[in-house]
C-alpha cells in the first residue's frame, strides 16, 4: 500500500476544517462547497496515481483551499472576505477587483497546471494544441464551478453568490487564470 502524499493529507484536513467551520457557523452554502471540495480532493488524489501531479502544484491547490475557506467564512464588515473589494478598478455593478475574482484567477491558474499534466500525457505532438486544450479544459472546470454556485442559490436560502455580472466576471477570471498558467506548461511538463 502506497503512503499518502502530505499534500493530500493537508487537502483532506483543510477540507475537514472547511466542513466543521461551515457547520458550526451555520453557513450551509459553504457546507455544500465543502462537500464538493472533498470530492475534488479525492478526484485529485485518485488522478495523482495516474498523472503524478507535481508537489508544487499540489501545494498550490492547498493554498487555494485556504483562500476559499477564508473567502467564504471570514467575516469582513457586513459580509465575508469574498465580497471585499481589494482595488476599486471598476465600480458597481462589476466591483473589480474583489477578493473573489483574485481567488478565481488563482484557482484556475492551478487548475490549468493540473490539467496540463493530464492533457500533455495524452497529446505530446504539439505543445500549442495541448496548451489550448488545457486552457479550455480548465475553463470548462470553471464553468462547472459556476453551475455548482448556481445550485447553491437554488437549494440554499441566503447565499453570498452574486448575480449575472458576478458569474460573468468569475468566468472571465477563470479563463484569465488558465491563460496565465500557459507559460509554465512546458516547464511543468519537464519537472
């Protein structure tokens, strides 16, 4: 039996903390996200057996879990950290640049690096083609995330999920994060 990598132990512990904090704070939206996060950690754990994700990108994934926990559960003013405007580049209704948008960018930067390991193992002929497929795959995962956020609004009263503008800005942030990872694809493949 193989020993579990420390990054996955941390991922499961962090997700457990997310679930416990959500439960004790009565935040059912993040309890729902905690369940999806533990599924994500388990999928990465299983995928690691086939694709051997690098240690650095797995630590980056754990950093995302921490950012996610703080974003949804750390109170800031009348809301949570996800709603906090870091730099007021564009005002309402877009509120750019919020903590939420930065975390989406970072998350899909990491998602693209993880997807690169999968895609590059299937298509080694063209780095450009593999890069485009990777960016689209990471963006597709971002779309699935938006579906999960939508489901939260359907089944859980009083979520902190924004409206149409928020969803569109999240999708753009996801795509830009995936694109920003592209210069690291070849380097990541050789590591």
